[in-house]
């Protein structure tokens, strides 16, 4: 009975110590950190487990706590730290923000659609959807209430959210915060969204934080982004530790 209570207490502590804290619910995203914690949690749920197995699970939890990344919005990913994962948006960015170079909109789309980087080939240009959820409004505003102007910091603008919320820049102040990114230029970056005006597409200007529409012939930077995490080697080790605890607990239960 005492062991059962101990298991439940450890499980409660385990769930509270998930690397993502309250940033997002457990197992809502397929990330290896959460798989590891859930694996160890599953081991604790087995009330028939022996104290030896319980100690092993605790050791796995301790290892996971050491290997888990500290809470942050922007985390380095990839064997060469050449990608950045935003834990808030669930997007992974190529760390070198100038890798794609200056291109026309059509060339930028072609480049990113054929990009193979970090073991992934599902890269795209940053997304932008209407702030009102209906249609792009290109009337100028400085409060983010339309799709052209300053302070477009909502999740509907992936570049805007990154610039204002994840990096912490302010409108008109210039590009003062670049975070872990490399070669983030104070210049215009293409989005993957066409403008309501013919022959134009939407861009984000990182020099001052404004968003707008411009000719698709203009040469702006192409920056690759994709949906989802790209787990780092430490995350894989963390996952294996948690899953090992769960597997051993099940084997002990079946033998009993």
C-alpha cells in the first residue's frame, strides 16, 4: 500500500516536472521530451512494480531532468545547431536567416520547396493569414489591426510573431534582438502569401517591424520554416531513458 501511494506521488511530481511546464499540455505534440516523461509516468502507474524497478524509473527521471533543455521560447536544434525551434508556435526555423539569399518571390518559393535541410524536405516560406480571419486588409495601421503596417504580432503572421513576441523587438526601434539566429538581416523577407494586388506578395520588413505588399519582382530574403520540432540528440537520449523504464516495468509485471 505504501508503495502504491509512493507511485502516485511520484507520478504527480513527474507530470509537474514535464520540460514544457504549463506551456502546453502533455502529449499534445509529438515531441520526444514528452514521450520520455510519459514513458516514465507509465512505469509509475504500475502499482505492482518492484522497488528495484521503481528505483530504476526514478534514476531515468533524474537523467531526464539533467538532459532536458531549460524552458525557453527559442531552442537550438540539429546536430550542428543549425535550426531553431519555437516552443510557442511549434515552428522550426533555419537558423541562418540569410541562407536563401535575395530572390524574387517566385524564385524564393521554388528554392524553399526544393530545400532539403536538417534531414527534412517540408520547408516553406513563413505563413501569413488575415488578421480578421476573413480577407487581407492592406489599409495601413500601426496597431496590428490590419495586415499592413506595424505591430502585426499575432500568430496569423509567423514572421510578425517571431519578430515581436519570440524575439522581443519593438516597432520603429529597429532590429535590436536577433536571439539565437544567425545573419538575420534588417531587410525585407518574403512570406508565402500572395497579395490581393495583382503581381504582388506579402513581405515583412525586419528593419522596423512593418508588414506589407510589394512587387513579386523585388529581391527579398527567402527564409525557410517548417511545422514541428526536429528533436536534438539529447532529446533522443531522454526519450530512450523514459521508455526503458516503462518497458522494464511491464516485463516485471508480466513475470509476476
